């Protein structure tokens, strides 16, 4: 089984980011309900686009890149050739989200954060695969390997755990940046003062064998005086105090177990 013709279904952040990489792998059409977005992505890649179900192109692989809750609905709405592979890109959705009547089903999960307007180099992005049968798995592996050098097999449960890890490492850390910005603003400063710190923190963690090895700050030192002073500065904001205490305790407990 060879997947030479690919239709990308969706026009969100992931679709926009992965489309240029898939063009090299055989992308022929962007298909999405949002015609304006589909056209914009398609024009960038030099491929066809459509928002009309009757104009869905005949392909070997239909890659569904929509929000998790819409995967099943979109998959059920497709009319595809009998031998085609239908895959979804969701990390927290099992393979069973694709209807069982589809003979060749797969998950094709790129593990990265995607934002509109940002170009992404897929060559280093891990892609986690699962499929309904060995032939389908090898076929989607060939596509994944053509755009990334880091391709792994992961069943639905493992993929959910990877997604959860990403929520902590990406979504929660970004939320902390937002809270840091809020505190900086109280001092009359803007987010720009935090940029160098955020960059260095991420680079150190990425370079370390374990991120805990490069943990710094009053919590890892057990500096109760500084922590108490910080809590007093957060007086009147109980939620921020709770976040500070919980994360500080987590840092301290982690440092004790690994020291």
C-alpha cells in the first residue's frame, strides 16, 4: 500500500502548519468547511481546495486535522474510496473515533504546539502512529518518515499520556508566562523583561538529561523566607497564592527525591 495522493481535511492551526510539509509527500487538496481558510492554505502550498463535499478529491490518504471533538463527525461525513486510509491527528482521541466500517484507519499525531501564522520545521517533530492493521501502519509510517525524522508507534492509551505530558510542558508553562506577565505589570514593566529568562529556561531544560537537573529558585533551595515574602506580595489573590504554594511544594518534593 502506497499513499501517493493526500487530502488534508481541516483549516485550523495544525492544518496550516502541516500542509507545506505534506505537499512534499503528495498533498493534492485542502478540504474544509471554512472556504476562505482552506483557500488561503491551499494557495500557499499550490494545491486545490474545496468546501463542497461533492468536490472531495479521490486520494489514498485522508488526514483529518480538526478539533478532537469533531473527529468522529467529520470521518462519518466522508465518502472515500474503499481502499483509502483515513487518519486523524488528535492526541487525546483513540483510534476507535474513526468508524469501524472504514477498512484502513490510522492515527497520525504530530507532537507539537501549533499557532496561526507560525511556520514549523516538521523534520524534528515527533509523530506518533497507530493503525488498524500492519499494512496501513507501514503506509502511514512512510508518509510520516517523509516529513519527520522522529516517527514512533503509539497505541491510543500511550498517545493520550503523551498528550497529557504536552499539556503540562506546554499549555501549563505558557499559562505561567501569563501570570508572570501580570505580576511584572504590577511593577510597571511589560512582558519583554521576561523574554530572555523564558528562552534560557527552555533552552536549559531542552539540553538537560532531565529538566529537574536544572531547576533553580527559592523552592528548590528550601528558602522559606523568600517564599513567605512572595506569598505576602500575593496577598488578596488567593488563587495565585494557592498556585505558588502547590508548585513550590512540587518543586521541593521532586528535588528531595532526586538529590
